[in-house]
C-alpha cells in the first residue's frame, strides 16, 4: 500500500517520534531532589522552631503567647497570596530559578530572625522575628509546590510517586526535628541565640547547594512522554518538657513511615483513588477518637497512640493526594495543580483554625494543662467535636462523589501506543520507496 504524499511522515515527524521513543533518566535528578528535600526540611524547621519553647521566647522578649503563635501562623496567611505567585514562578521562570529564589528567601529569613541578638539597641525585636518568619513563609509555597513538578520533569513514570513522597515528606521531617531540637537546645533563656544560630546552618547549606549545583530546570532528554508537556501546564529530655512535643514527634515519624510504604505501593499498583479514600476514612475514625479521648484525663498513652495513627493514616496520604490531583487535572501543569490544592488547603486551614479557636471557652475548674499564659486553660471540647465532624463529612463526600480517570496515565499510554505503531515494521513496510514515488 502506497500512502499519499501528504500522509507520509516527514523528517521532522520522524525525528520527533525518535525523540519520544528515546526517553532517558539522569543521575543528577537525585541531586535536584536532595536539594529540594533539604530546602523543604529547613523551611519546616524554621516554621515551628519557636512553638516548642514558646513560654521562654515570650518571657525573654516580653511578648504575649498570642504574638509567639503568630510567628507560626504567618506561614498560613502568607501562603494564600504568595501561592498564586508561586504557581506562576514555577511554570514561567522554571524549576531551577524557583528553587534558588526559595533557598535565598529561606536563608535570608533565618538570618533576619537573629538580628535582635546580633545588633544591640533594638526596641522592637518582634518586628525582626516576624520579618524573618515572613520571608521563610514566602519561601514555603515555592518549596511545597515543587515536588510534583520535579517528579514529572525528571523522574520516569515508575518513580514519580516515590520522588514526590521524598520531596513532600521532608517538610514534616523538619517539623519533627523542630519539635525535638528546640526543647533540647533551649534549657534556659540564654540558649535562644544558640537555637536560632543552629537553624541557620541547614538553610545556608541548602542555599549554597541550590546556587552551585542546580544547572537546569529540565533534563536534556525527557524521562517520559508526560515530561515533554509538563512545563505547559538528647532529645528525650527535651521531649518531656511538653507532652505535645512527643505527640508531634510520633505524628511525624509514623506519617513518614506510612508515606514511604504507601507511595511504594501506589507506584506499583496506580491505585491513587483507593489509597486516598481509605486513608481519609481511617483518618476520620482516628480524628473522632482524638476528639473523645482528648477530653479525658490520664490518657497519655492513648493520646500518644492516637497521634501516631493520625500521622500514619492522615499524613501518609498527602503525597498520594498531590499525585492524584495531578492525574485528575491533566493537562493542567503539575505546579498549578499542586499549588492550587495547597493554597485552598491553607485558606481552609486558616478558616478552620479561627473557627475552632472562637468556639473555645475558659475553664473555671482546675486543669492538667501545661500551657501557662496568665489566664485559665481553654476548653476545646466543642472545637474538637466539630473538627471530627468536618473530617468525617468531607471523607464521606470524597468516597461517595469523587470518581475520576487517571488522565495523565491515559495520555502516556496513548502516546506510547502511537509511537509503537509508528515505529512498527508494518508501518515501515508501508513507506514507499523513493524510486516508486512519481
């Protein structure tokens, strides 16, 4: 069979097909992932470095506990407007420059926080603390949005979920370290400068690595069909200072373990939807248990176990949910999909935190609470029950109404079949000999 001249693949088409068929992965993709993971880790340690030692920080700088809490909350507030900008930066400027800018913001913020100790005569140390935290908060959106983009651009299809997991779960690892390291370093108020200085080290190292080692945003040859179109679119003593530190540590440790196992499983089975639905349902059950057990006294072991399960089921789902968002929103770019999910989640988090706080009341009776701010302890009973109810409601909606095809995987499968057909011997046999062409 002789094809009409207009239907014959030209040289450009043949070269394109060959390029699509000749996928390649590069070892330096792991360097990029390492830098991004270290950056996410450092940013998370800076985020919650004050929280485990809030009482000492407040007393040293003559601040209220509410002011200290805002040093963490600023991350939520700043992420909402900066998240939109971060999406644009990832898709327009490129992953390399986005990571470098993020690294410098993170490093500058870590240094800015130490100025009240480095420069004498500062009348308002809170302004410098908040300024440094704000710079770090601006960096957070870029680093949180990047793992999905990096996984799509640099990693083959069978490694994407694992790469995304490593990049994503570095953030909760940083939270874990902050929960452990801050109480271990700050035994008295004079230790605060040491703590701030220690947190500068990983930020500085990451900044250096990002600037010196990241040379390109995309590999010369894509690792998969989707990548071609991706740009379009002692610490134990410190733990005992506050029980919340132990619970936070257990939450993160079990969350990381769960994410590791789940991401490896999903990479092999591609059961994104099933994993997310089961994870959210189990999280809802544990959330209800937390709301009930947290109102009882003397249940420290039960609370610790619940926090472990909450991390195991809830935190482990985060990277898989990001991958699912990318799959169901294709051909929207990975950065945009993950970024919108994060921004909406942060906005929802601010609203829920304000609502839950507004529903609390002061307890008149004695309490076992270790939080001392000069006022009576807060009763979180209604707030915890509401949180459990919302979690259960959202999980039910997810299970009942969320059904989606894996559009990215389908597109890759179609592209692969098309390439095989174009490269098959039968297609080659149909090609006319030059001499036979009139």
